[in-house]
């Protein structure tokens, strides 16, 4: 999930993200199994979202006086 987290962080900071084509080939030795790993992947995405939201909330209150 490292790639997705980096993209989300960049977008939240206002960086411009450019898409470019990649030639994809079916690799029988691939360790990625979308059907089997979908639940785990979704959980990781939600955790990244929560972490980023929490960081943003922390920034907003860091400079405020109590």
C-alpha cells in the first residue's frame, strides 16, 4: 500500500500528480491476488485514510492555545 499512501499524501499537500501509461504483463509468479486479498487491501486503505485524517486533525489543534 506504500504507493497509494504516497499518492494520497502528495495530493493532500497540493502536489500535482501525473499519470502515465505502464506496460503490464501477466506474471504467473505474481504475489498479488486481488480476489483473495481484497478484504485485507480494503482494511489497509481505510487505515491509511484514518491515519491521514488523524494527522490533519492534529495539525489543526497543534498551534491552538488551551
